[in-house]
C-alpha cells in the first residue's frame, strides 16, 4: 500500500470524473447529492455548489407565488388589458375610416341579426359610437383603471374569460329584454360597457375577499347603472347583463375551494358560457320557432 506524502496535492489522474462530463476530472462535489461536478456544471447554492439536476429538482419543490384565486402571480405589465384597449382603439379607427355601412354595421349587435350572425354578440363590445369620442374615452379609462388591477388578481386566462363572457352577457341581456315587436329588436348596440360592468361585478368579490371597503364600489356601480336609465342612447340592459355575468364569475373564481380552484374556475366558466348560449337559443326559438 502506498501513501501520498504529508501535505501533497492529489494529481488530476486521481480526481473523480464529473457526473455529466466523464472526461473532465474534478475534486468539487455537489452539496446535495455528493456527486462530482466540473466548473461547467457548478451552480452556486446558499452553501457551496450544486449540480444542475439537483437545482432543477429543488425548483420543483419551491411553491410558486399565487394570487387569492390560485392563479400564478402575473408579473410585468397588464398585457391583456393593453390588448383589449388596443383592439377597441383599432376598431374605432376603422369605424372612422370605413364608416357605418362598410364596417360598423357588419359587427354591431342587434337582436334581429344575432341568430344568423352570432359573432356580433362579442364583436359589438369592441365598437364605439363614431360621433361621440367621449364614449370610447370613458370606457377605455374605466377598462384601464379596473382591468389593470383585476388582471393581476385573477391571472390572465381568468381575466380574458371574464371580460369576453361579460361582453357576451351584455348582448344576451339586450336580446332577452328586447320586445320582438318593438324598436329595441332592430336597434344596434355597441360598446365595451357590458364587459367593463362585468369587471365591476367581479370586483365585488375581490374587495369582499380582501376585506376592503365596498361602499365606493357600490356607489360607482350605482352611478353607472343609473346613467343607463336616465341618459338616452345608453343600453342599461347591456350594463346589467355584463354586471350579472361578471359577479357570477368573480364569485366562482374568488370563493372556490383552495384545492379545486382551477377545476371550479374552468367548470364555472364553461357553465356560464353554456347558459348564455342556451338563453339566446330559447329567446330566438320563442320569437321564431321555425328558425330552429
């Protein structure tokens, strides 16, 4: 048996090989698994170094931060809110450039055309009054103020679902409350108000969950609903429909059991969508049974 002289340094030939690079000798070992790691594989840890495999394994056990809805915490800018605002602005520019007959009339919602052209239930939410700049300005300001906050709380896919289904809910409410023999049946409605009222509805559950004062929210919703009743050419029906859908979805997203939040959120969203379609089908079947 041979021994190294006292104080001598082992040679490279005596060094074990890196676990990931067999041709690279190293005296450094991972602090977690104890396997040899070369400089290329070293990952700095709190104490010593670790190999890439142990770093990845440890990352799996780190709990990702979530919001009160169980959604992955959104970082950076509220890109979904930005996108919705951009779509409305682009549509408004197209309305100004192409006019009513060549653009707006093809996407605005009216109960009389909803059955044959169902895309209007949602496209109308991205249009605004061509001759009233305040219409889009007020709506976009409200969308920015509320949407940019809810996007962080709900997570992006919940926020998108909430916004779009609330928009559809506003159109469905217009359909349900319209008299087939009256002017409302052939009157076009447009604007993001229904979707924005859906955000208001979801905000009720958020503020209740977080323990914030709800008085200002009630006042805000009350004022905006009242405007629809007293100011002409504003669809209070669309506001009401969006508010109801948003309140339902917000309650589902916020108050679902912690361990089943994703399941409840997806299932609840699907049920709301199916209910809206069913309500529209029933209404149209009552107006014209031969249509179905």
